[in-house]
C-alpha cells in the first residue's frame, strides 16, 4: 500500500467540523485520477441513526458559517446514510450497518487514502474502567 496523501489547504474547512464530533471512523479517499465528478470522497461513520443526523447537520451548519454551501444533500434526516455533495468533495455519513453494507472503501480500494492525522485522533468516548 502506498503512503497516504496529505490534505491540501482547500479541503481543511471540510474536515474541521467532522473532527469536532465523535465519529466512529473517518476515511478520506483521493479519486481525482479515477473519476471526473469529484476529487475526494470522505466516509464518516456514526454509531447510530441519531448520530448520523447530528454529524451531517453539524457539518452543514459549520460549512455554511464559512460560506460553503452544498450543491446537494440527501438523507440528512433519515439517519442511515447522509450524502453531502460539495462538488470537489463528497461527504458520506453512514450508520455502521449501512457503511458495512455499501462498503465504499472496498469500492474505491485502488484509490489513494488521505492522511488525516493533522486533525488529531478521533474523539472517541473513554473506555476506561471506572471501578469504585
């Protein structure tokens, strides 16, 4: 597998709101050389339908504050799969079962991955044992 690509400055505003919430996983795929309809596909996993809706709504609101509007949105209120189309970047927010079913990472397995480490680790809930 090749070394992950770095995030360019033009994409930074899209990742900031994604990392502000507790997504289970985030994958960014560079598809510029494989398709003409977008440059990057981002796959965000939420643990529940409620979290999918919350993540998608947070991303939309944060980007609107930056004066970035989506060309199209689907499924935001549905809770299973939200699609946010910003032209050069498409963000999919999946509930875990839907993410496994559609397997977009597998579909784009030949495409280079984007290194998201500059945004820090995912803010997962602490899994420490609290023995009192």
